[in-house]
């Protein structure tokens, strides 16, 4: 299904900071993107790059006492700026119009309440159904997510279910009010590959059936290639590249994106004793970010300009497939010019 050209969620200049013992730190820095109906948008990057903080900023689920969302940030959903909306307004949207699947279902589900009670809670708050109607709806949702013996599971507790079953429950809770946007934070973490495939197929089928937009946060680029329409690559709190999945995978513009793609094991290829390529070094501390490009210490194409000046996020082409057609990259020397530009060479310097 081709998504509508008009975005249902517009994020502009999202900046999220935290108060810590070491002072105020910026976890998400000037992040902007759109989400379109019926599409799957992937957000990828290493741990600590700001993916989950971005999603929880949209949902306003970060602790109020320690979180500062910049007043200039705009998260527009149906004419409401979620960045500045009060808690009463957020409660009407959260779980109803925008829902979230959290990273670890065992810690997200309440261990002392049955599965049916936890499904009923969302329906009680967001619908006018009576008790019997809510139970019927809860059973329908468990069957929709292909839960084995769905009626029996309503009266069971989270510890009685397998990891895959608990994840199906989380999806059922998130979808019970048929949200416009579903944010899935690492929905296949800690699941074996067979269950991962089932969960992804389930989400894809539900997206087609309900026309729900999905924002998929993941480390797994293989998952992105399988189910996403567009992808955003984040590093140290900033977007460093974005565009249609096909274009990103076949012609990455940022050295970090290419390094991530190189590190994917390729089935059918014999390694002949060679080690899987890795990205040397670690993501810099948010308290000690370098002056120039945040990826400079790990980049094999680093030049003096990368050390001195932080690059801006620039348009580098048009994808023309889904939603926002622009491809963007935050790099002084995009890789599309690497073969022809004599100034872009491997430095040979170990980070």
C-alpha cells in the first residue's frame, strides 16, 4: 500500500536533555523526520545513539523530573504539539492513537495481573465497551496476533507464557484501540530467529490490515531490509543519514552506515578464515563529544575538516518511493564522491 503523501506525525528539531549528577546532557539533538500512514520507518544505530529516547520523547514517557524537552521542539500529531502537551492530553493519545511495544515484555507486563486484565485496562480507558464487550475484544485481539489457545491465555499470568507469547500480548495491547502509529522498540530482542520471523510477519500483516504506520527501532539491519520502507540512521544523538531502504542499502552515503552494512553476516558466503568486519572504537560519551564530526574517531575517511567542523544534515538526492522522497546525510564527504574525489582517501590512522 502506498502511504499518503501527508505525514500523520511531524517531528521537527526534537532535542531532549537529561539532568544528571555531572550536569545537563543532550541525548537527542535536533532530530527531524516524518511518519506517513501505512509505512514502516526504521530507526537504527548502536546502543546509546538516541533511538529509544526519541521514541519515548514522542510518547512523553521519560521521567518529568530529570527530562528537559527543548521548547523549540515540535512533535505535531493532528494539530497538537506533543512536545508541549499536558499530561491529560497525552493520556488521551497515548495507547489509543499512538501506541508502543516496549523492548522487554517480561518487565513491561505486570506480573501480578492476568493477561486479560492488562488488555482490559487499555480498553476500559479508551473505549465505551462494557465488561463483556471488553473481554470479547481482548479475545479478538489475542486471536488477531495468532495467540495459541487464546481464550485460556486471558486468565493466565505473564510468567506462564513463553517469550514469543508475551511479545504477542504486548502487540495485542498496543493494537487493541487500532492506533494510527505503532512504535516498536526492539520487538524481536531475545527471541529466537523462528519467533522473530513470526512476529515480523505478524506486524507486517497487521499494518496492511489496519493501515497503521510503524516506527521500528532496531539494531538488526536484516530486519530493516525485510520490513521497512524508509530508514533513519542515528549516531550520538543525531540523524546522520536517512532515505528509502533500497537506496540506503545499495548506496550508503555516510561511512558509519556503510560500516554497519559491512558488519552484517552474509549467508552463502564463505569467510575462509576472515573475521567479520567491525567498527573500531565506541560511541563517544555525550559529555565529551568531539568538536567536529561525532564519528571522526572511528572513520576511515577522516579529514582535517571533519575534526574542525561538525557537518550539517544535507539533502543528497531524491528517492521518490515512499513518503518524504529526500535522501539526507550528515557528512562533509559523502561516499558517492569517494571514487572520484582525490581528497577522500583512507587515512590509515587507527582511531
